[in-house]
């Protein structure tokens, strides 16, 4: 790779950090739609960095409070650090898919900034279930570390294999959602599975659960989106991250 190529990848990484979190970017980004496409490769890596923050914070807070309080504070920190980015997508999808009768209705509801009954109920269930599953985990810090990394591979699969359906002039997710190459998907997949394989030293079936959660969520959620919308939206990508985390935590709890 040339020096210019390395520089572009460095910028793509920090653009991914800025896109997914509130963390300030320490470098000047020469923004372009192509760079936005490239940055998707680093979603699992950004997830791993977030997971490291969550796990470290949990271990620190656990010195002063009970596990349930520590987990609740970590979840609150996560919502602040990511700006509820993925949770907002989950709520919008719940409102749109639950309250719309036609594709146009569903997309219109999903773009509405107001939250409805479906979205509120889904968020309460998702956050409550995540808290309970983490609390019941045998390795809470490990779960906090890995879940954000593993789950952020799922939207890359959806981006690669489904069509984008939304108003291209209004959606901020459009630059991320186009021309995501198979080569970059392969790199992201190998990175994610390598992380899961290393972590299997602490939890033997972790790689299997990771594969089932990522592939299963992408398949089931992707088929639902294809049937209901004809493809995916930016909100659907965010929702897939939350859903993948929950599926993985459920599998870990069952195993």
C-alpha cells in the first residue's frame, strides 16, 4: 500500500470513529463520499474500542457499586458516547414497521423525529433485556468488550447484500450505504472472527455464538427488511447492531 493509501485508511478510521461516536476526531478529514464508504470497514474496530471503554469502566465502577448499578451506569455512558445512534434506529424501525401499512408510510414514519408507542416499548424492552443478560453473564467485562465489536459486522452484511431504500437527498446514511466492496467486507469479517477466536480462550463456544448471532440476525432481519421495505435504510443498519448484541447475549446466556 502506498503512503497515500495508508493516509486515506487512517482518515477512514477516524471518520468511522466520528460517525459512530461523539469522540472528537484529532485529525483533519478530507471528506468525500468515497472516504465515507471506506470507513465502514472500521466499524468492528471502533466497536472493539468502545467495548474496551465499557469493560474498563465496569471494572472501575464495580469497585464501588454492585454489578447491576455498574452495568446500568455503563449503559448510560454508552448511550451518551454514541448519541443513542443505534437505539434511535431501532426505535424508528419499530415505529415504521409497526405503524405503517405501505412502504411509503413506513419510510415516512421512520423519518419522523418523534417517537411512538412501538418505538418506546421496543427501546424499554431492548435496554432492559440487555441489562438483565449482562447481569446474568458469567463474564460481564468480556461481554461488554466483545458485543459492540461483533454486532457492528452485521450492518456491513446488510449493506453488501441488500438494496438501499430511502430518500437519497435526505438520508445521512447514504454515503456509508453504497459501494461497500466484498474485499473490505472480507477484511472486516476476518478481523471480527479473529477477535472472537482469541476471546474463546475464556468462553469455549464464543466463536460459534458469534457466527450464529451475526449471520442469524443479518439473515432474519435482512429478509424482514426485504419483505417490508424492499431493502434497508440507515435506521435499519442501526437497529441491526442492537439486535445482534441481544441475540449474541441471549446465545451466551443459553450456552
